């Protein structure tokens, strides 16, 4: 587990109620809204199919949140890739190595729980460090033997609830060669990060040694999407393509070397950091990234009163600024700079 994800007692602010009081009050309010929404379905005369879809999705998510709850503060990486590749395929061997090394670094490895790349990732991580989110298909998709029967294995009916969990619960995503499903998951993750609908995290595409699967994908991204101005040059910073497990592991671990996490407080973006930044680095940030600030400038601060529910992060320093909420590629470049140029004041 990331040693920086530790529990602290409280935020020192006399005007903020105890964390438990805030949390229980806000949770109960949201549960009341769920009940009110359910009542409105009856008033709307919703048909059985629509109600059944919502009921199943809610049940799946509730159960899955319960499974993930004990691991909230442990870093997790999701591995995507083909279920059709045999375990002796070079891409599967890469996935085994990647899963093993991330587990050694304290990460849990999440996969779709089936065979091929998914099983390889679990083999590398081992059962204790594996989580499975299986999909129920018209043709049976059995869980791989590593995760089968484990309490950390979930079986879901809907792809959309499954994909939500893959992104919501992950601190990184690694994509290995795969078919339509892998490409769907790839573009889903990129879209969510690019549009700011997800927290930002490393996305790395891993080929077999000397392989061209992701390099040919990258050619399409550059030669078609970028050249036709369908994406911005900065969007290329949101992901990395490599055929080296060493490089893939570094891409994930280095992302959290100084950067810890992010959240919005009113109109400001707050980056939580593992250590404060030196004044020379702050001046460089103010000059090089002024284009993503919509007023004011970058400032270092402590925990804000609005972060009272994140008391376990209270002692982490913050970088606070009025982010334009659209330049996600540039935000990733800022985080990379912070991680690369870290120095103490």
C-alpha cells in the first residue's frame, strides 16, 4: 500500500463539525433523494423494463461498492486486454510481469476476471492482491481460476456498471492488446479523463516486446485524429504507449511520486501533494501554466475547510488554483512536471 495514504485524526478548524457527523448527515440526505427518485418512477408511470434496469443497476453498484469499501485507501490498477490470448502469448507474459510488479508496490490489480490478459494480470498479482469484475454474457464467461470463488469477485449484468467501477475505483489503467471490448474501455477511459468527468490518472498501453498493436493505434491517433484537429496536441499527454514493462510500471508509480490526488473546492482545483514545492518550482509553474488558470494564480496552501470529510489527507500540502476545467492534457503535463522536478523548499 502507498505509505502516504495514512489516516490522520482531524482538521484543525473549530467551525467544521466532526467528520462522522458531516458524513452521516450528507449520506442520509442522498439516500433520501434515492428514495424520492424511486417514488417518482411510480408517479411517472415508468414501464417495467425501465424500472427493472434501474433496480438491477442499483443493486449491482450497491453490492460492488460494499466489496470495494475495505480497500478505499489502497492504490489499485485496472488491467484491460483480450480474453482470447493464451497464457503463453508474449502479451500475457507482459501482463503477468506487470501485475506482479504493481502488487509488489502495494497495488491491487482489477481485471474483468476472465481468461487471457485478465487471468495473466491476476496470476502476476496473486489471489490476495486481485479483484475481479466479471460480466454475465449470453454465453457463459467463467471467472479465471485465480479469482474464482474469492470474496473480491463480482458478477455484473450490465457493461455500463462494470465500466463505471473500472474507472471509479482505479488509480491507473493498463491496456494490453485486445478486441472491441479493450478498445471500448480504452476510449472510455480517455474520454472521461479528457473531459474532466473522471479524476486524472495514468493510462498506459502495453505491447508485447517489439509488438505493434498499440503503436499502430497511436499512428491512427496522430495521423487521423490529431491531423484533422479532432483532438488537441496536449491530449497526447494523457496516455503512454510502450512495449516495456519497466516503462509501464514507472508510468504508474512515478505519477504518484509527489502528486497524491485532486478535488474541486467550489471553483478551485486543489492538488494534494506528498511534499511542498520549492519557490523556484512554483515560479516556473506560474509562468509555464498561466494558460490554464482562469483568474488569480497558483498558491500553496494547507487543507481547506471544505475538505473536512477527507481528514485522513489533512496534513498533505496543497496546490490551489482556478483551473479552466478543460485543459486536461495540460493538467497532466503540470502533474508530470511536479513529479519530475520535485525539490523541497
